[in-house]
C-alpha cells in the first residue's frame, strides 16, 4: 500500500512539474510581458512531437526513428517550438489583447489539425508510441522508475526556475515589465517594444515545447487528443491560481490545479456509474472553474502573485 502511494505521488508530481514548465513559459509571455497567448496547447504539441520523432528508436507508422538521446529530443523540441513561436510572433505581435488571443488560438487549432492529418509524420489519430522514457530499464520497478523520472522533472524545473528568476531581475526582465506596465514610457526611453515582445514570445514558446516534450517522455505515448484547448485552459488556470508574474507561483499553481484535476477525476471514477463518466468528466473543468472564481474573489493576484500598485499612489 505504501509503495503504491509513493509511486502515485511520483507520477502526480512529475506530471504537475511538466505542466509547471509549460506554465513558466506562459508566465514569461503573459505575467512578464502582457502577451495574451491562448495557443499554449499548440506549442506544447510541437515540442512533444518533435522530441518523439527525434528519439523514437524506429519508424513505426511515422517518419523519424532517429534514436537520438532524450536530451537531444528536448533541445530539438525547444528549438523548433521557439522558431515557430518566433515566426508566429513576427506576424501577430503588433496585434493587441483579444485580437492576439484569437490569432494564437487559430495557430493552436492549425497545429492540432496538422498532427491529426499528416499521418506519415505524426502517426495521425493513432499518435506516436514507444517514446523512450528516462530510467526505462527499471520500468518493472515502479518505485525506482517513479523516483528517477521525478528527479529529472524536478531538476529541470529547478534549473529553469532559477534561470527565469535571474532573467526577471536582469535589465532585460525590467524592460519587459516596463513594456507591460507602460509601453509609452518604455518607448520614450528608446526600447523597442516589438523586439522585446518577440524575444519573450519565442522563449516562452520554447519552454512550452520543452514542457510538452517532458510529458511525452514520461508517458511514452502522444496523440492529437492530448493537445485540445482543454490543455490551454488548464495552464492558464494554473498561472492565475499560482500568481501571474511570479515564476514560483507558476510552478505552485501547476501543482495545486493538477491536484484538483486529479482529485475530481478520481471522484468521478469512484462515484459515477461507468456509462455516465464521459458526461461527468466535465465536472473536472467545473471544479477548476469554481476554484478559479474563488481565487479571483479572495486573492486576485494569485497565491504568490504580487499586487500591482499604480505609480503615484
């Protein structure tokens, strides 16, 4: 019983930290720069599929089978997702607010349709299996396998967190905050808002791609249905609950919201008849929505977010 609890805890935390990496990317875009990206699922899909194609040992229903190490797949995921984010940003970042949101949502839908229909590359609706996993040699020992994957996810998240904290306090990070709070003032100081926004959008997209790759290599299988708009909703909820603008809040929010998602899913499985579970699964989204409303009412800045104080007050 104790072994099962520890193994599940490792599974839960590893999944939550993978979401945390994606959430860190969104925090850089929205929390730091004010870029309203609702295409999170698309960038995570790009990272997951890129890493899967690069690292799978043989081409089973899709192009690839390069058999590269996992770390090479993760670097490739960041590179391709970052390049796509850069190209999307170059075309769209002059848009504002809801127009940017509509555009990024359209990009995510387009990416999901590509992975669904380009079967020679992505496996189509059947997805890609046999994705190599860290510590796969001890997969028959759930405890060692779970602890090993958790250690990899934790170290990766910690390194990214420390790097982003350093960037946040650097002159580059201060320019991003200045652009978010008062773009006119930043422009008067000679700072190119478009260039800085594009940099933040590309780096944030690369982090989302890495998070998608981490998830893919932990689960060992990906399919287009993994990257529906529900994923974007989850990540946005995590950032708002944890605290927009706070890197630590982004990771904490991922853990809290994923805990709520897992708990509501377990409740549906335990108490709802099997023939009604498909409909009742909507309760998971409702549970997160209720939690989101409570956070917005009781602590609008999130658990670890900081209140923004207007200048001159």
